[in-house]
C-alpha cells in the first residue's frame, strides 16, 4: 500500500509541475487576472495535497493501517474535485463550457475531502503510537 501511495504522490507531483507551467506559459494570455488567480489556487492546493499524499505514504511505510489508505483516497479525491473544479471554473470561457454552473458547488466538496484526509492521517498516526 505505501509504495502505491508514494508512486501516486510522485505522479501527482509531476502533474502539478506540468499544470503550473502550463498556467504560467500557456493560459496566461487567455485568462484575466481573477481567472488566473483561481487557476493558480487549484495548482497550489494540488501541490499541498500531493505533499500530504507523500507524507501519508512515508508514514505508511512504518506500519500500514486503514486510515492511511482512507487518507490517500480522500486527498486524491480532494485534488480531483477541488483543484479540478477550479481549473474548469477559471477556464470555462476558454473551453466553451460556460453553461457548466454546477461546477461551483463541487469545489467545497473537494475541500471537505481534504479535511477528511487530514483527519484520517491524524487517526492513522495516532494508531501508530499505540
């Protein structure tokens, strides 16, 4: 389990760099300042939670438990929902999906998954000390 989590974290880290570079070099000319800030917020939270996934994998190397697996899936789901919805929301006019108004409520659901991930990581670490 730990190896899979670490591999996923490494791939998500690479994807974070790719998306961040794409924002800086490719999207900058198409988005206004507000849209660019929203997109960059998605990248930033993807980076943060990629590191959370890597930490989860490293701690799971010591002793695997179900909470580390739950934390990984919550962080991963949070990245997809939170960051993914911000990517789409900020660039929806460029992508021609301006009618996708349902994207807005997806972002806080992704944030909730981030919180769940941190709580699961806490519970997994707490279980190590016993």
